[in-house]
């Protein structure tokens, strides 16, 4: 069986060991949405055009919506029908996975051009500050070459205080500022290894997690279906945390943190 340390030592995550003989054949596969894409820092993962679902990973959005008349914001949260629509018919859009989604756009009279330009300008200032902090990198700067210590510059700190971190850069900058990237690089095991071994964890943990999944973000389109990609990703994270920290296990509401 998979082995792990009990008590205070568990927090150092020394519990994951090589025990490939016990790894189940059908261990859960890690989907691509959990991996950081090593792209140029000026590239954007999201369209950021203010339309529904434009600020989330398109792979997490379900292929269809039960009620095409429902409203959603750019983060996928359900909104009340408070704004008039230019049409009463559903509109089909296509995401990066070539799947079609029906929904109604907000009124065409809502002008997002100024907000988009402001966001773009601020984002480019952020890109310039990061590039300026890496003078030794002569080629195009990609996220894997970003030095963690160089990010803590006075200019970048000023930009964060001024307008926060641009949304398209949050998947890359938040883990770096929080120390998660450094811990991942220093870890003696991978997330995939944790998932393989957590598949053998106590069945009672899995039952508790399943009961909590749909309560986490019930108003978000990525987390309201049991078979959704968002729920599947959340399930993997919670099982991994429960496995690495056995004294903690799983607690109700942990998925909302």
C-alpha cells in the first residue's frame, strides 16, 4: 500500500514514496488544465473581451448549457437577467476546444472598449516591468525563465498596488508570489505521483469529498455538474490534499478556500 507519515511530519510532504507496484492501472489521469503553459509573458490565455466565459480556461466550460436563456459573467458565474438583450434568441459561440455553447449576450449598447483598452495598457506596463527585471534574458521571455526573486522589484510592487495583477497573468504570478512555484520545483515528487497514490486512499475520504463537490461553487458553470471538468479537477486537488496531510484529511468547505 501507499505509505505516508503521520503527525507534524506530514506537513513537509515527505509522505509520497515510490510504490509503483501498488499504483492502480486505471489511476486518474491529470488533465492538461492542471499544467502551466510555458508561453511568452506577453501572451494571454484568455480572450478578456468582457463576454461570458472569456476570463476562464475554455476547457473547463461544459459543451452545452441546459437553458440557453441564462446569463453568465466572464468568470462563468450565473447572473440575473437584469440587462436587456439585443435579441431574444440564443447565440452560438465556439471556444478553443471547438465546442459550441449557447447563451445570450448582454446588450450591444454596453461599450467595453474603454475598459478593454485600460486593461490592455495596464497589462503591457506589467509585461514591460517583468522584462526590465530580466536584462540577462536576450531572447523572448517565457514564464519558465522568469526569476522568482526578480519579480519582487519596486516597480512591480507599485503596479500591484495601483491596479492589482492583470487577470491574464494571475495563473502565472499568483503561484510565484505565494511561493507555490518554488515549492513545486523543490518537491521530490510530482502532482501526478500524488494522484496515483491518493487513488488508493481511504474510501471514506472519497465519499466525504463527493458530498461536498457540488456545494463549493453552485453558481459557477464549471462546478455545477458532477461530470464537469471543473468538478473533476477540484476532486483531484481535494484528494491530493487529504493524502499529503492525513491528519487533516478532508473538512467541509475546504474546496472553497
